[in-house]
C-alpha cells in the first residue's frame, strides 16, 4: 500500500518536472 502511494507521488512529481521543462523551453524559444 505504501509502495503504491510512493509510485503515485513519484509519477506526479515527474509530470510536474516535465511540465516545468516544457515551459522553460517554450519561454526560451519566445525570447
């Protein structure tokens, strides 16, 4: 049960990191 929660937390963190990376790339292209 704890492992499942950890997996979900990790996946959420990864998605957040990916979104931030994409956002950084987009702002770089625009400037």
